[in-house]
């Protein structure tokens, strides 16, 4: 039941912000200059127990590569209908993906975590590239990724 309520709070905040207390949050993901093709990125949220709560965004339009976003794919079964937004292009090496979404206030300081999975064609996949706890104190503080992501930060 808690997972259902969490998912509902996340989904409601993303699709019908007038029905839930939400705030605009800008997510900034900057990639390293790793010398390969553009990266596919999946941005999603898990609750305090680590259970999948919802997808926020996906960069990259070719669905055949989504299975390489391993943790996101495992959590969703590859269902792109759960993603709030999908861009048509991957994010190039050294480039920045910057998006603004309305996120439910209930996601902050309640144990929720923003995850970024990354995959680059002809290079190693990077599930759990970076995990960022969603806290009000953490706003504006960039965290480094493991392989392709130089930093991820959110601002409110």
C-alpha cells in the first residue's frame, strides 16, 4: 500500500501538479568526456526501502537500447509508458542534460532517492551510475557518477 501511495504521489506531482503539493525542481546531469557515442540516461526514483516509485525522464529515443539501462529496465520491465518525458536524442560526451519537473514535496526528506542509469553504445553499461538522496539540504549539491556522469544535482 505504501508503494502504491508513493507512486501515486510521484505520478500526481508529475502529471497533475495542481492536485498535490509540488515544487519545480531542475535536474542537471553533466557527462564526462569519455570518448564515445552519446549516453542513454534513465532518471527514476526509489522509496526508502529501495522499491521503484516512478520514472522521471529518459534521454535517448531508440528503444532497442533501453534494456542496457539495466536497473531501470529491471524495475519497469522496459515500460516507457511510465516515463514522464523521453527525449529523442542521447546526451553527448561532455554535454549537460537540464530538465525542470514538478516533484511532490512528499518526496523530499522522506528517504526517496533519485537514480541515474547510463549506457553508451559499444561501451560498458553503467546501472546505478549515481544515486542522489532527495533532501532539501542536498539541493544544489552535485554528486559524482561512477563512469559516464561527471555530476548530478537538483535545484528547487
